[in-house]
């Protein structure tokens, strides 16, 4: 499974990167923010490789303010994105105020306790464009 470790990024940056990955993959997979990283939910039978994400992450990093201080590395099936100041980014992160049995859509304010309903809703963002 391909994973993008972006624990050093702010929540807004994580959402922006997940959205960009989903857009670039054009329906082949949906990028979801999960804990400190991004995971891919494959929507087709086409096998995705970590090399397919390298140009997406590179483009994202190059457009950041102070982009020369951002970096990323690829090891196996994992991409790790480094921010210029991981300590400052960790201070900007907001603590989740939802109980553990609730899930919130990373793209809007939709909240549900049902896994299947959550999955269908998040996938609908891909087709609503």
C-alpha cells in the first residue's frame, strides 16, 4: 500500500496535498487523510506505483511558500514530506474534537458514525467535480 507520511505538515497542507493527489490520479484512486499521513483508496484495478506520486508531491512541494526549505524522500512504497519547520507545524495542528466513533469528511463538514456512509460520501467528492 502506498502511503504519504506528512506528519510535519499542517492540517491545511495535508488536505491540499490529498486533494491534489486525487485530482492528478483522475479517478484511479482517492487520497484520504488518515492520522499523520495520506493513504490511497484505489477505485480501479490499475496498479498504482509510488513513482506515479513522485511528480505530484514534487509539484506540490515546489509551490509552497519557502519551497526551497521543503523536501521529500521515497523509500519503498512510502513518501515522506518534510516541512521547513516541523515544530511550528505541529503547533498549528488542531486537535480533533470529535469523539472516536465519528468520522469527518476531509473535504467538507460532513460527519457520520457509519464507515460505509463515510466512504460513499468521500468518494462522491471525486465525481462531483
